[in-house]
C-alpha cells in the first residue's frame, strides 16, 4: 500500500478582511480562492487559523467584564499575568500543568496541553478595549460545519483543518497544530502494515492533521501578514474521517502531564 | 514585514534505491529530481529522511556485536526490550527520561527528547542479521555537507533538512521533526515584530525547520513507499542560517524533562 501523494500544492488565500463576529467564513474562503485565482477542487484541505474561526464565532471577551476569583489572583501573582486573563484561562481549563513567572501551561477543557489555554491577546482588534480571544467552543464541530457549507456552495467535497501555534515540550519555537478537523483522518493508524522488508512498521500512528497544520503555517505566517487561510491541494483524503480530538493523548497514556 | 511565501510546491523525489553505507546521497537526490522531471532551483529545501542519511553514513550496528551492560539488562527488563538494543540506546543518550513497559524515552546526546534515541529497527535491511540504525553522528553537519555538495554539482544554493518521525508529549501520532538543517533559519525569531494592530506578537519563536520537516512528511510516507526524499519549493530561505540544534530547548528553559 502507498500512503499519501507524491506532490502537493500549498497556497494561501490572500486578502481576507479582518473577521468580525457573525462573519460568514465560508464566503470569505471562497472569495479568497477567487483572489488566489483558483477554484475549489475536490479533496482540497482548507486550513484556517483558529483566530478567525474564534472571531467569527464571537469568542471575544472584554477583560473589563471579567472578575478574577481569589484562585485566579493567586495564580496571576505566580505567573505574573493579568488576573482577569488568568481567570479566563482557568475558565477554559481542566487543570494547571505548569505555572512559572511568565509561563502558564494548562490542560484545556478539550484536552490540549497548551500555554494560556490558547487564549490570544495579539491580532485581536483593540478599538480601545482590552480583548481576549478564546478557542472555538468546539473546533471539530466548527470544522465540520464549515466543511458542510463549503461543500454545499462549492459543489465539491473538501476537508477543513483549524490550526493554532503551539509551543512544545523539549523543542524551541512554535509549530502549527490541528485544533479542529473534518473530512480527513486526523490520526492515521498504520499498525500492522509492513515496512519495505515486510517487518511491521515501528512508527504506526501518524499525526496527519498536525502535519497538515504545520505545513499550512509555512504560507500563513504569524504576524502582520493577514493570511489566516490556506489550501493544501493534492492530499485527496479518503474515509474514514476523524477529528482533531483523535490527536489528544488520553491521560492514561500520557507520561508528561 | 511579511514572512514566508504565498504558495509552495512540495514534491517527493521518487524511485530512490535502497541506500547502502558509502552511497553518494547528493547523486541520489539529483537523480531523484530527474525522475520527478524537475531541475534543482535556487532556494529549494531538500528534505531527507534521517534513515537514508544514517545508512549512507554507515550508522548500522549488528545487534550480535553488542554486549549489554548490567545497567542495560536491568533497564531492558523494565521496558521489555532487547538488552542489546537498550545498550545501544543508552550509548546514544545522556539520560533516561521515562521508562515503562514498551516505552523508553531518553534525552539523546544531541539533546532530542525521543523514544529509543531515534534508533530504528524497521526499514533496515535484514539479510539475516538483526541490524539497528542510529541517528547520524552530527546531523547538522551531515546537512551542511550535503548542501555544499548539492550546490557544487547543481550550481544553485539549496537548503537541506533531515527529518525524523517523533512522538510528542500530550499528542497522539508522530510528526516529522528536523534533526538536521543547513541553509535556512531553523528557528525563526520574530520577537519585537508587530502584529496587525502594532501590538508585539505573542508567538515570536517559530519552529520553522520543524514545520518544513512535517510538511515534507506528507509526501514522504512512512512505510513501504520508499520515498525518503522530498523538495519544498518556494520558501526561498534567506540568511541568517541556523541549524536544527537551535530547536533543542535548553534544559534550563525546559519544564518537562
């Protein structure tokens, strides 16, 4: 069996406007295809930055509206962050994994082990207010809904991945990681397949959607580029489909939580 | 400032033969370009699987030649692995990070926190012998040497990344990670750059070579594909160049070792 294509084409969807709560992301994606002088093709993987999905879903919180609990105040003193921000982080988390000055790593309610529960204070429109942007309530569901809308409007089956920049244990620098996915296998299980010599493969579970998320980051940029959407063409995902939640290691398998 | 291209082209170099100790990898890469009906272009990033670099460098060890120490025997009983294999792992490691039945995670002498010190027993030619394949002695140096040879023969400046599949804390499935790099910034430092609204970026260090390594994995496959080399075209890396060692988090910054 062969897995994966021999060539891929990766392009940003340029010129997306600043996304606001209630915006129609599918429409913005299809306009982006047009600006890239492309037409949606069956099997395209559309990758969206978490940021624009969260903004479209209205996941913005005004810090002025947040009253930090005593626990949040105490933790804020340890990590040297705004107690209102820490309150938001705790509200999105199952537990604190590491807390040090400048560092707050939590287990997000969706299982992601990440800094600040993925709450973002950069690239959020300010207009005087101090806003924070939470992850989507259910990014796999967001990906699935967007996928359905894109399929209906474009007339082709696409996959959707929502990515975010994650820090890693042991490695410097962030990497694009999948927080939502629909229409593809997020985790590819190759257990039992032979290697070139018929010996069972040692590496048998592949974080496929994470590799897609990382690849897309190469054309999406991080800062003032305003390129929060990209397409990976040529993967042609096949069933069975999964979701980004498949990539979360269950606690009982995890040696580093 | 904008960072990164708007589009990338990613293709495997097909039909590489099984690599043997002493093989000329640069020649194999250039033949692979030919079979892909491509010509090397300035700015190409050539990504090679660690496996073929190690094989070309003769990093194969016959387990029959390994005498496990008492410490290796003891650890082998804990992790339920061949004591000779564990002896090799310990010889390549600074320390054991986690040991459980079936799991041996170490800090490799190059700083990588990884399973089995990256020593591979799959896709290694057997011919009756039980062989293990170690990481290259100095994968950044391997990448730099290959880059120089490719530049001399192809007449264009390329970058080289050597990738391997790593497991991750907290996430299921492996992901392509850079163990060697030359001719590009492995770690991109964007500290001090503004976001869209002039606020300093929150995410400021990007594991650029890891994202490249992951992207390339999408066309390289893992098992019986025999596609251990790929090219990412369009990144056009600029100076200053770094090395994969830049991506290793120093112990004093690390909260999970």
